[in-house]
C-alpha cells in the first residue's frame, strides 16, 4: 500500500516505512475473546462472511466442558472476533485450556463471569 502524507515541516524522510492497521469492517455485535482461549484449526475457510477461520472454544454446560466449534473473524491485539458458533450468554472456559477435553467436569470460580 502506498500513502501520500503531507510533510510541510520536512520531518519525514524519503522512503520511510510505517506499520498501519486497516479496518475493513467492524461489527460491534460479535463476541470478542482473548486469542489464548480460542484454538484455531483451519487458517482459511470460505464462508458467506468472506475469508474466515475455523476453530473451537470450550464452553460450560451442565458443569462440564463442551468443545464448541466457532468461526473466527478478525484477529487484533491478542483478541479474536467470533462470527458464529457461540450462543449469546454462553460461559467460555478461560483457564486450563490445554488440559481440557470434551465432557470433563469443570468448576466455575466465584465471581468469574464474562
């Protein structure tokens, strides 16, 4: 990408580089989760929502961990957007992810709601 940036005081040198973030779209209605609790299983999948990734999180149902498939959207600042697969109000496990398997009993820590 090239950009033309005004430089009236000549503080920018020729040929410089910069890191930029281009926000293509923003949807404030999708859940955002820390990337450490989302396991990505497929880097690119074709969906009606454009290029997305497949993955899973562990939710809690009836006191047990439930492996829940999700479609992952934009990733930024160690967070990922969840485009589909996560029910509104679902409790998502945010600790011990590497030791979890589907159906294992879990305990919800007091005051731990998100």
